[in-house]
């Protein structure tokens, strides 16, 4: 639930990047942080332990200015992908307003994508939220691997596996290259702020 | 599904603001078209079979495996372990290692690689989610070089041995880290803020190596010792034969 401060006319929106481990959630945030550093004017915070694995979460806050007389503050989070950190994932999901599901396009990650999406659905249910009713964008990441001759799932397959019932907006992307990273973020922010329409009016 | 559509003036206002902020990016955005012809549950298990081999991702760099590659299943299991450590996965992993050990029993280097797989597999199976965080990295590394040796027919024996030696060294280093962790404390969490790392939490110190850990390490050590001994024995025989 977005935090709305009527006195200050301020809205805080929480968006979580979810998906299987090593799928590129952190890379998405890192790209945004690096590419738009001047405009974001905030620092990305990463809480991790070993090497490159996110064991707790990443956090990137920024302001998008005034909309309908309210100052909108966006907070982007990632969750750790591995199953064993489900407690942390649930914790990060608390109070989520919008979600980006970052699927890994690699052939061999097909089952993990599906399991992770199912895990998201279940974790949302623990907060009495439905995956079908929350602002959601799917991102099919690592499309760049195809150029290297690495077998990847077609977007049709990913759509069938993950999005045939959800029918959420989806983007083929490469977080490493930055392709569609900003588009994914813009879409989820637009959807999430849009879902607050009644509260803002 | 209204939440999934940005509508009206608010949507336009937000989009316009976002374009101002992030406007020079992704101008040729092409969202994926939704194919709703086939209704599949997000949890549809029938769709969950990841049945094709893929070129390894960033942590592995060897060439693609062919469809009928004998190590395809092992590779899939290495990826599975990265996602979730379950008894089922670990049993499959160890069975696959065993199967491949039988297949490559006449190749000492491949056998050694598989022994390393087996040793670390048994450790992970014993510790599960409490396994050292570097365990998965080590499995990926051992697998990567195993695959490299296997699918590079032109690779010289020396090169193969170098790769194996490097993995054995990594294993020893890993073992040290496991001992250190179990003897002192779980790895503290760190906060990285714009590249600056700061320790923020330190879990309670352990009281020493648990029996379970010690047994697992002892087992791994024993296995590696056995294999090294056998390898040295073979090398001695070869040297002896050359001398004769």
C-alpha cells in the first residue's frame, strides 16, 4: 500500500523487482542508477554478503516530481532470487505497490521462471494480495544472449509460460545492455501511480 | 485488470513526467505482444520441464552442448542447485555424478573432476541451505572446467591437468573458508552504498564446527586424499615405465 501523506501532499510508491536468482534484477537497478544518476540524485543501496549475490535486497529511491499536486517518491527494490531466502523476499514484498517480474530468457531457466512466479503469487497471497490485481510488468531479460549463439526461450514461449493468464505488459530486454530497462521501469511506475488514481483525486 | 492499464489524464501526466526524466532512453520500445491463445496457469507444472540444454550463462563460458550430450542433465542440475537446494535435486545430482563416473572411469582426469562434483555435492546435501555461500560458485566452477575438458578433444593433457589442479586448489581454499566460517561466525552482511562497503551486522559467533560440518569436511577430505593417492600411484607407474 502506497504511503500517502495528505498534509505534505506526498506519495511514496514501492516497486519490487522479483524473479529467479541471477535473472538480472540487480542489473536492472544498477543500470538505472548509472544511466540516470544525474536525474535520480540518490544513491543505490545494496545489502549483500557474498560476491555478486543479493542476499537481502537492493534499494534505489528517487523522486519523479509532482503529479496531481502530489510529490511522488518512487522506491525500487530487488529481492534475493534463491529459494532459501524466501523469508527475506516476503519481507521486501510487504507494502509493495507494483511489481516487475524479471524472467531469465535462458533455455535452462525455464522451470525456475515458472517456479519463481508461482512463489511470487504465493508470497503475495500471504499479504492478501492477488498477482492478478497488482500492477505488474514482465521483463524477459537476457535477450542479448541470442547474439552470442546461446539458446534462449522465445518470447512466445515465455508469454505462454508466464503471461497467458496475467496478460501483463511485457518487454524483451537486456539489462546488461540497458535495452528496455528504462521502458520497463517507466511502465511499472505509470501503472502503479495510475492505480492510485482514486486516492490522488 | 484495471491496475494493469494506465488510463486517462493521470496516466498521460505520469508518462509525460517519466519521459522528461528518462526520456532519451528506449525510444524504440517494443513491448512483447500478448498471445492469449493458450491459457496456462502461472503454476502449470506441465509447462515446467526445462528440457533443453543451454550454453552456460555468465559463470560458465564453454561451448554449447549438443542435444545428445551425456552431461546435459548434469548441467541442468548444476543450474537447479543454484536456484534451490532440495534433497531431490541433490540426489539427482549425486546419481548423475555416479552415472558419469562409471561412464568415464577410464579417464582419470574426468574421474577426478567427477569426484570433486561428488564431494561438494555430498557436502551441500548434508548442509542444504546452510551450506557455505561459495558452495554453489564452486560447483559451477568445477562443472565449467569439467565441461571444458570433456568437449575439447584437442586439449592437451597438460592443459587438462592444469584445469584439474586449479579446481583441486579451489576446493582446498573453499574447505578453509568453510572451516573459518564454522569456527568464527557466519559471514556478516554488508551494505554497499555507491560502491562503498560497510559492515552492518554480524551474526552471533558460532561455538565451533558442528559435528555435521566436521563429518562432511572429513568425508570430502578423505575422498580427495584417496583420489590424489590413486592419481600419484598412476603417475609413479607411468614414470617407472618410462624409466624402464
